[in-house]
C-alpha cells in the first residue's frame, strides 16, 4: 500500500470513528403522553421536542408517544420514575390519591379563569415540585386546560337532575364533585372516553371543551353546560436522574425549550377555548351556561370541597390558599 493510500485509509477510519462517536453522543428519550396527536397539549409537546433537538444541537432527541400508546395515563408517572421512559406528561389532579396538594386545581370554582389559574399555580408550584422531587422527578413546564363544563344527553334545571347519572371522572377530586352532585363517578381515561360514551359506560362527562371536541362528544351527547368550574393543569416532567445525566449545555437547552412551551401552551389554550366551543356548536351541541338554580347549587358544592381540601391538605394547603387569595 502506498503512503497516500495508507493516509486515506487512516483518514477514513478516523472520520468513521468521528461519526460513530457523534451518533453515540446523542441521547434519546421516550415521552409517553395521554392525549391524541391533534390535541393542543400534544401539538405543543411535539414543538417542544423539535425545539429541544435544535437547542441541544441534536444531542437530545425526544420521541413523543401520543394517546397512551406507550403507557396509559395512570402509568406514566411510574414509568418515568422507574426509568422505562425519561420524560412524560400527566394531569396533576390524576395524582390526588397520593397527596391532596395535587388536587388543588380541580377544586370547583376556586380558580375559574386563566388569570386566576396562573395565580393558583404560582401559589402552589413550589409545593408540587417538592413532592415530585421526592419521587426523583422534576417539572419542566405546566399548561392549563380550557375551563371545565358538563356534557349531558338531556337538559338540566337543578342538581337533582343528575341523581344516579353515570358521569365520567378523571381524578379523585372530580369523582368527589360528582358524588356531591348526586351522580355516580366512573373513572375513564381520555383515550378511552369515546368508547365509554358509545357503550354506555358513562352517560355524561365533566371535562373541557377541548376533550369534548377530541372525543366527538356530540355523537352521543346533546348539551354542554359551560360551567367554567376549574382549569386543570398538565405538567411535563422528567426523571431527575436522566436530567442530571445531560451535559450543562443540553440541560440549558432543555429548560429554554420548556419555558417557551409553557408560554406558548397557555396562550394557545386560552385562544383555542372559543374555537373549541364553536366546534361543539357547529356539530349540533347545545352550548349554554348553567341555569341559575343549578349554578347556585354547584357553587355550594365548590365551597364544601374547598373546605374539605383545606382540611386534608393541612397547614401547607392553608398557606397556599392564603398566598393565592393575596394575589387575587
């Protein structure tokens, strides 16, 4: 072999090693999410994943698994804790059985608009972060859902019209509200809601205009009462172990993308609320506010649940409520 041929061979080998090292240097994360690919939360997460890859110069790649395809909603936290996935999304109130602090943003009529929902998150974020940190998890960002309302087949006048009705629940707090309304709570994850409605597992649904649109609620239900009862929040969170394993520039890029996703997500959520309502109407749903008698009864349920939550959450909970009320 001539010297030039030898030099080319060595150069090619070194170049090949460089490509191999570069490929090896890329970190790949799996991200299970509970909602459909066209849900605004998932769309925001897809953009977040693109931003992360760009911000880290390709060092970190996040593959998003939408609609509970990798893990169901109630399995995601455990999967990230156990290292089966590195990052995930969940609705905070789904963890309410673990700690009452997680239930706060689904206490009815405590925070009914976007401004108050942000203030409630500002008041409670540190407490939520501290609890998740004990599980080795770190919050990257949070985004609110549109305000929650009630989907039913027949018109309502008073709370008595809900007696015995099977109503879909997605968290312990929602289940408690349904019980206090006289209904029968049935836990159904968002990915299974369409089937649950079509098979009669539930005959009513307490959720947002967004979920109502995603699940085509107009195919089984007729009325949507826009209660604006609360704005539940989702969090995107990461394994602290996986986060700490990143180099500092990648961590910085991830956090920068997360901050942008939070700002974008809240903005889109608020902007799309009116669009979702119009979509429900255009498909024949009768969208209206709750009748005065029903609204008054529901507000009493909210007052009772606020008192129950404060009692369960203890001094930490009272401190959060006090801080929130000072911001209002």
